[in-house]
C-alpha cells in the first residue's frame, strides 16, 4: 500500500478492529482498495461520510483489551450477539407502530443531541455503567428489544449482555444511527446525532451541524444552547456555569488575555 497521510484513531483488540480515519479522497479510495485486496477485511462493515474540515487532529493507534470498555470478561460478542435489523425494516416497524422496546445504549450527553421517538434512555454517563442500568431497569425481558448506538459497535456488546441477562429477543440496528440516516434518512428521529470527532454532530442528511463542545466541561452544545445567555465562549456553558472549575477558569482568563 502506498504511503498516505491519515488522521484518526485505530483501536486493536482480540475482540476485533475499529477505526475512524479521515483524509483526502484519493487516500481514502486507496485505503478501501487495500482492504478489499485482503481476504481478512473483505466483509468488514464500513461507513463513509464527507466533511469540509478534518474530523481529527492527529493519528492514534491503540491496543486495548476491549474495543468498547464494559469490564465483563464473560460478555464475548464473538460467541453470541443480538440479531441485526436493517434500517429499512426498523423504519417499517416504526411506521406500523409495532410494540417493541426501542433502547438507546448511548451516553446521556449523546442522547441530548438527538434520539429516536419513544426510545428508552437509561441515563448513563459511560458505557461501563450500562450493565447495572439494565439490571436495575424495569425493561420487559419478554418484549422484543431493538437497540441502537452511533455506528453499531456498542450494540455488539450491549446485545450480548442483555441476552446473558435473560432478554428473549434482542435486535441491534445494523450500522447504528449513521447507517439509518444513510439508508432511510431521519424518519422517526428527533434532533441530530453526536459523533466522536471534531464535527461534534451531524444531521439526518449526514451534514455537519453547528454544534460545538464546551471548552470548559466538554459537553456538546446545540446551536440553540450556543445562543444561550449562559454560554460564554471558552469559559462556560449552561451545563457548567457556576461550578467551581468554571469560576476558577473565569478568574484566569483576563490574566491570560493580558499576557498576550
């Protein structure tokens, strides 16, 4: 493979491989051709989107015990996992109002940006707390569960956990929210979708929105929140205004400015 400049993250684990890469069109095309030429990667699911700005600032390659950390060695997606449901079929189920549990497996700050209508929010701040949240929930184990995440990776492990906990019929949205947007658009979705890169969020047409991340607390902020009187660029936002860290930072800002 010809040497090409990429930015992004590659995660390597005994569980599998997960990568987020950005580069110019020629570089990406060359990388895809390389993957297709290696039989080990022929069937690897890929998601491609376009952006006017680089989604990452640097290149990181990391070895991890788990691709997505849950901390439960007995949960092995390679052994069993929930059946996939295509975006088209899932939309059909939503169109007809099928009696199912729609489960959002993402973190609370992601869900604030957008989610499916009537989706269950377990109110978790990290994926490591997902097992306890499910165990302490009142979710019906006899009812069909359709879970989703950003791109489908977390659901591999989340669905395995729920099957392990006795849920009878667990499905995972193939390709996650981004795959749903690409295949059927934004039907039954409210808001945008948070992504873990410099784009911050994309809309159902996969266009970059005006969302930003608070410099002080790192919470994602919608365009509406950026217009809040509680938002001060590089200082605070509606989620951290008034807390001790923000107050300290506010004190430091004039000093830093004066030294410039």
